[in-house]
C-alpha cells in the first residue's frame, strides 16, 4: 500500500505519526491517535503529508 500523495487536513485526527506541511515542510508529530492536526505553526497551511 502506497501512501504517496495522500493528504491530511488540520482539524482531523489521522492517527499517531509524523506529518509534514505540504507548503513549508514543517514537521508535526502526533503522539496519540486522538491528537488533532493543527494548522501549520509556521505558515498556517492546513494540509499535510504523512512522513
Ligand atoms: Zn507550513
């Protein structure tokens, strides 16, 4: 299964893992499956790829 190109949006809880902002490359780590993706703390973007 390939996750390449899959996008994740802020405000959702896509699960524990490492996510990378599609605009600036900022890394956001979710520690639990309940954590919500924030808007990017650096550029305010709402889309991420899983890293
Ligand atoms: Zn960003």
